[in-house]
C-alpha cells in the first residue's frame, strides 16, 4: 500500500483526556491551573515557547500530487500552515526520490513543513498480525534497511512514529493485544522498536526523530490501573536513548464510543486516561511531549468550537507539550476543523497565538 490509514477505532468510552497538571518528581500532582472536569482550566498560563502545530490532512489529500496544495489550502483556511504534516505508510512504500512516498515527503518539504511519518511496520510477505517477534528476528530487515537508506538520503529532518497506539485493542499487528496479550507483549514491543531504530542508525538515518505515541490511558480497562496492569503504556517504552519525543493519541467522540463529553482540561489526565500526561511529564522530564493525533466530534451546539479553544489553551499552558497534530479527516465522524463555521473560527483563533510556529526546529 502506498499510503494508508487502515485504522479501526473501536474505542470504549473516554478515549482521551488532555491534561493541565504536571506531576512532580515524587509523583504528586502539581496542577498548572485549577481545573474543573466540566468547564476546563481556570485561566491557564500560556507559555511563550515555540509550539508546533500539525495536521493530518486525510487519505485523499495525502498524495504526491495533492499534498502541497492541501497544506497551502489548510494554511489559508486556518490562518497558519502546519509545521508538521503527518502521513501514514507501511514498509512496502518507496521512499526514494522517484518513489511514491519519497515524492510525497518532498512535496511536504517544498511547503516548508516537516514530514511526520506514522510507520506501519508490516512488510510484504510478513505476518498480518503478531509482527513483533519476527521483526526482532530480522524478518523485516530488508525493507527496514531500504526505507532507512531512502529516508537518510532526504537530508531533512523526518519525524517517524513506528507502530503507534501499541496499547490499543483495535487489531493493529504490533499491538500488545495481538502479540500474546499478556505481560510479555510490551517487552517484545520495546525490543522490536529498538531493533528498528538500530537498523535506521546503522544505515545512517541520523535525520530521523523518533516519536513514541501510545493511545491515551489503557484501552483494555479504561480505568486508572497504572503500572499494575500489563498493558500500561509505560511497559512499552523502549528507553530514553531510543526516543526523542513522547506523547499520546486521543479522540473525543462519545456519540461514537459511549461515555460523556469531556472538556480537554479534564482529559488526557483524568482517571480513565490513567493520568497519562502527568505521568509522561514526571517519568520522562527530559522528553518533549508531542500529541501525535487528536480531534473531537462536533457534539451539540458550539461544543466542538469550545473544545478546540480549550484544547489549545490547555496544551499551550503545559510546560512539556511542544506540539500537537490535528486529525483533519471525515472518517468515523467529521473530525475536520471546518465541520462547522464555529469550529473553524475557534481553530483560526487558536492559530492567532504568535508562539505557534509554521517551522519545525
């Protein structure tokens, strides 16, 4: 497949929570601003540091022929081009200068944006599930070597997020639930991640920045189980020397998956999210946090517009969060920022923040 977003998001309730709190080193909550689960943060203090906006522009627009125009159109629509443009590919894709994926990434670069590649780690002839052991055994090495060399030849920085949402339960071939479904699975995932990074480094792909993005919380329990459960996200972490950015994916859509509508300030850090954002900040204090995917359903009235406003205020107030990628596609629901006039206006207002930069650095 040349470019893919083959995702089945059979999430249970309360997929995401976006935090305003940061844990201290001793593990106690230390909120940056008082928050209420229903109304969101109370006057968050917005940081002046650069913040990288990002977008996934959808399957139809993520082609070599259309992506550059789509990036410019998104910038005109929102008032600011994304610094990061996410695309989805597997190991069979050709990232050479004349290959489909290579041309796509070159077109992203031509707009001044930086490519953020979600890398599906399946390969031609490999298993369709349970891929972690075979990756460690070297069965994907031929494709890994080729892709690493091709991305290395680009010269420009490329963010790579291999095997995302590893703690989910929606049939991704690399998820723990599809690789034994027990406490041995996260260790196999971490070993496979290290193998992939080692191959890229050996082949000279020093321009790659590695992004570790689980799904928010623990989708197998949707409760605050923490490290007591084998599927806790931290069990999958491959080690500081193999990761440049940490983060989380999350989507607000109770009409799809049940549960209640949650304001972003109550999210990514509530009990159902296993206090993930606080835990990321406390556990990996030297790692910048990059939210690899997030979006909201429209809801009723101007709920989505308020959600967008609150989400960016929350993210911008967090001392460790350096960027976020909006999932701008009409898929399970209309996640796009222009699903309503009010939502688009809210997104444009968020982009007025002068610290939100159009260049990744």
